[in-house]
C-alpha cells in the first residue's frame, strides 16, 4: 500500500513536469512465441484429457475383454498418463494464461464427439494420439531446450499409446 | 558448450544408443524364432541404418564418431524368447533416452529427427511388451 501511494505521488509530480502519463511507458510487452506455443500445447493436452475422460465414461459399461485387460482399463491407464503430461506442461507455464496473445485453435471440436461402438472409440483415440504426436514434433523448434525434451518425450508416449490402443481394440 | 559442440555431443549420445541396440539385437535374435526373429531382424536393420546415418552426420561436423564397444553389459540375462523380447524392449527404451539430448539442440531439423526417432523407438518398445509410460526417455522425477 505504501509503495502504491508513493508511486501515485511520483506520477502526479511527473505529469506536472510535462510527461505524457502512462503512455510514456509504451505498449505492454507481448507474450513470446515460446509461451504461445506452450499454451497451445497445454490446450491440446487438455482436450486429449477431456476426450479420454469421455471415453472412460462411455466404455465403462461396454468394454471388450482382452488378454491385456479390458479396453476400458487400457483407456483409463492412458488417460492417467495424459493427466501427467498436462501437469508437467502446466508446471512449465510461468505467465498466467490470460496474457497470451493468441488463443489456441484446437484441431478438434471442444466437446469430444465419440462413436457409440467401443472398437470405433479405440480407433478414434488412436487417431487423436497420432495427431498429437505429429503436432508436438512440429512445435519443438519454437520452445526452449528443456521444454523441447519434455515435448519430445510426450510425443513418444503418445505414439506408443497407439500400440496399446490397437492391442486393446483388437480383442 | 557451443552450439556445434552441443550438437556433436548429442549426436554421439544417439550413436552410442544405436550401437548398443545393434549389439543387443544380435543377442536377442539368437533366442528368437519365426515372426519374432523376423521382427527383431527388421528392427536391427533400422538401428544399423540410424547408426550409419549418425556417423555421417558427426563426420560432416568435423568430429570423429565414437566407435562401438566390443561388448556391452546387457540389462538382463537372456536365455529364453521371453527374455529376448524384454531385452528388445529395454534396448528400444534406451534408444528413446539416447536421443533426448538431440531433442534439445539448436537445429530445428535435428530436434524433429530426435522426436520422430524417439516416437518410433517407443512404438517398438511397446510392441516388444514394454509397459506404457508417461515420459519415456526422461528421468524418474517425471
């Protein structure tokens, strides 16, 4: 509070002296491309988590039993890994999201639409995983080294998810 | 470390992982038959090609590629086909780790190469029976 009052006094004095007010400070600095890329990555991962959450709910009663566990169990396990991806990505974002200049344009609808057939759900999820791995690969160049490593690892995890999904869906 | 030194070091790390994988697949293949043997042979060819490509890239940067070791300490003892599959999964996960440094070099094309190679190795590890993991290649704190 004391600091704010002092700053106000200085501001008044400054104006009397002929300054141009707050405009003299110039425009608010923009958010770097790195932050925008990270925000897009977080948003896409949020969407994956939502899609998997919907799939877990949908497959709960209709799962196919396989030698590697039911498809619902496989989807639930992968959902948990996406939640971990999201947690790690969010931990890398220092700025509040509202400061990002550009908002993400999701590659899929905001509300996940899944087919009613269990095998088709698995195939749809595999498609989302492939797209996610490709998108992360394309975004690697725009981020700092440590984040690039995290994104590369997540992309590898997502590529491998396709194998586990196929195995579950093939039962 | 300069950008070039960083890049060479990352390429050497990837090369070491590919060399270890080639050696390990030779051991695994000796315990596999039929479709599993063919899969191991095909995967080994991929690692040999990647190894040769990395040697060229390191040489092009004016550095000397580190030679492969005569023998490697394998992470598991192999005496059955199941052991061989587990070894192959471990080798692939080692390759995922081996390319992690390359994902952080300044050159965007090399970053993409690293990510694609990590994806392919993680897929092969899954096919060989490795359990799913959220952060393949990264240390345990993730």
